[in-house]
C-alpha cells in the first residue's frame, strides 16, 4: 500500500477497512476476492470514475498485496487517487476478462478459492461464464455482501463526511422551494436546486433532483419535463446531495395556494411518523419493526393515501443509477436485520394518492447512535405554503398564456402573409 495523505479519509481508515475485509475473507475460507461493484471499490481504495461501465476490478488476496484491473484510461484514477500499487490495465482493443485471468495466474491465484460479486451490475453473466470456463483450476464462489458488511455501519469519519453532503442537500432544497411559483417550469426549479447544491460544495449526485408538480406527482420517479407549474397546485421535491460520492436525501412539498384539509392531514401524518422515528428508533430494533412504526402511522389516514414503498433504506456511497444502498438493507416488512450504531437511513414516510391525485412527501436522513438516532438536517419539515399563488393568480396566469398564444398566432400569420406576397 502506498501511504498518502491526500485521500478522502485518513490512510488509517483504509487500512482498517482492508484488514476487516481480510478477516471476512478468511472466515469464508477464501484465498482472494474479486470486487467489481464501483461503490465497494471506492470504499476500499478511494478510486472513482464515471467510466465504470467498462470492466474494472479490485482483487484482494487474503495474505498478499491487492491489485486492480482497469481500462488503460482509468489507470490514471488509481495513480491519482488511491493507495493501490499494482495495476494491470487493458487497452480499448484488449480483453478485460482475459487480463483479469492473466493477473490471477500471475499472482498465484489460478488454483485458489476465489470469491466474486455475482450480483454486480458491472460483472455481467457472460463475463462470469468466461471466468468459470477459463480459470478451470480455481474454485469460484459468490461472495456477495463481503464488502457491504463493512459499509453498513458508517465510521465517525464517514458520518462527518455525510454532514457535508447534507449541507448541499439543504442548500439545494431551499433553492428549489424558493423557485416554486406559478408559471415557472419544473426545469427551472431543477436548475435552481442543482446550482445551489454545487455552490454549497456538493458534487454530481447519483440521481439528479426529482421535481414534479400537480398531477405529475403521481408518476413514480418522474422528474422535470418542461411542465409549467399552475397556480393552486403543489410541487413535490426530492433532493440528494453528494460529497465524495456519499449522499444524504430529503423530500419536501410546496403548496401554491391555500393548504387544503387533506393536504394538512397528510403533512401532520408524515411529521408524526418522523417524530416517532426520532423518539423510538434505536439500536437493537429490527428494520421490520422500524418499518411497521412508520407504516402504521401513515396508513392511519382519511385522505385516501398510502405508503406504496418501503419506509426507508440505507444511504451512503453511491454511483448512478441510484443514490440508495437499499440492496444492503431496507426498512421493509419481514426484514430481520438489527439496527446498529453507525447505520444511516433515508426515512421516507411519503404519501401517495392524497385525494386520489396528489403525492406529497417529507423525509429525513438519519444515523443510528448508541442510544437512538439523529438527523443530518435542520430544515423545517412543514409544507411550504405560498397563498399568493392561489386562484386569483390563475386568472393572471391564464391571461398571460392567452396573450402569448395570440402573439404567436399573429407572428405566424405575418410570416404567411410575407411568404404569400413574395410568391
């Protein structure tokens, strides 16, 4: 290992992560593991790139120096960012899997017990088949979760880093709330969120913000598509701030007009659920118990809404296409994982289908402490209500749209007249 002081965390943090991984490798009676998941590679080495669609792998022997296989262009990221000394890059005209096989042979692993992440998005089945048919003297075993066991509980240094991501999240959310008004497009709101996140020190998140308005809030995972927000509508916002690939996320709701009784009821249900989380969630509770706590509160509503998803998921290191670590652990029914200090979750007691046609949300990112849980955020959880954007503004908005259409039609007619006179 190259000892250096310019990585995301102190060098000792990476030494600890690697040592703990080797203990798990030994416990599984393996001689080495091939890690191809980009989040896991970053967790162990600080390596990151947007070029992870090309095959890359970190090979960690139980008792020898690790080495990396990357596309030749990406070797610069190993050199510039990580403690890794041994690399075996392949050219764009080369064969990544053959390079991996050759390196395993070079470092004496060709006839050993080797673990690999069978679930990895970036180690597809056809490439796994090639390993099995080429490295015939080795015993290849699925080691899914062997790195995630270390990632599930964040260290104090990781918690501090996530606080920086939270600053970007809050800055982006506040800018999005401020930008919400009648006549503004969802795109403009998204632009305001993104600019504020980046100005606050945030980096490109795994998912850009979710911005939907009015009836479009009922579409799962939709985001801005150019729609202009109408007076009297509501806007649903979900923002995930990022710093060094670590994320925190929150949902908020803006109402342009008067707060209806049903939307007020939805707001209070979600606030009640989050308050219950902060009062009752603690180490030793199962994630199923935590899910039931949230789900039961949201289900007790009289506005036709429901919690259509899990009630939360682990969050931390992420690359596109998602900012969540829900594949490691999620708050859902029947899940027996026990909460431990250092776990971090995006808690999402959102309500789908208020009055049958509105989705709204208030969410929080928390970390489990020795005695309970704490939020990364300080923002108010209430809906932001802008009464001046109610029905009287609708007439003004409609008049502006009418004038715009009339001008466009007049311009079109002028063009036709000019074209006709020129014939």
